C-alpha cells in the first residue's frame, strides 16, 4: 500500500482528455485508466494512513485552491504525461510534501507507461497531443489517496478529502 496526495480534475476536463486520446491501441503502452487520472502533490510511499491524513490536514488547513490547466504531452523515461500549469500549484504541492522524496516537483497527469528502452514509442503521442489544452479550473479539494496492488493492477481509493480555500478576487 502506498499513499499520495493529489488533485482530481473535474469530469469535463477528464472527458476532454479521453476525447483527445480516442481509443489508443498500442501494445507497448500500459494506459492509465480514467479513474486513476490525477495530479500528484506529494508521494509518501508506505505510511500509516491515519497519521498521514492528520499531518496533511495540518499542512493544508489554510491552503488556497490553485487554478489549473492541462496542456501538451511530454515524457519521463517510460512515462507519457500531460503537463499542468496554473497559479498556486507549486505552493500547494510544497505544503503537501512535494520534493520531500529528494527530486524536483514536476506537475503532471500520467497517461501511460511504456518500455524505457523504447523512448520513440511515445513520440507519436507527444506530437498528437502537442496542441491539447484543457479548460482552466479551480481545484477546490485535495485528496489523500491509497494505492493497493492486487493481481498485477493498482487500485486507488480516496482516504480523506481536504477542502481548499478559494482565493479572493
């Protein structure tokens, strides 16, 4: 079991991603199911869910809701993802522990995984999604999620939700 905090885009934004992807059929890709699409804030690994939930509640108590937009695709080694831009995201992620695992925070939404030794496998998807842009939305809540692996697949569930304060206009 692993824990992480995340922002879940609204349904119409997820619909836009699904439309842009179509029905991908590529044997080299393991596509993330729609119900797994999220923007990770902090990754905690194997941790006590109750303790992490309490810690996160304290960290996010006065956090402001970020305004976000998903954009073009990019890759990490073996990962195809959409970039995330907006105001307030980095600050929220730092409050949620981003960077605590020793690497810089890169906001993204994972679409698929592919063999690391085949980086060109994703290039067609990066080109196909180069013009993708979602609408801008305000993320009104963050969630603590639990990921369990069973029979070779990950299963996510929300452990706790945290309401984020709306910025004053």
